[in-house]
C-alpha cells in the first residue's frame, strides 16, 4: 500500500482508502 500511496499522493489516497474501508 505504501507504494500506491506514494504514487498517487497521501492527500489523494487517504480519502480513497477510507471510502474503501467503509464499503468493506
């Protein structure tokens, strides 16, 4: 996940991860 977050950017990836966790 660190590679993906670093590639997309923490600011953009953080809310995406939260939305993904909420769906799970």
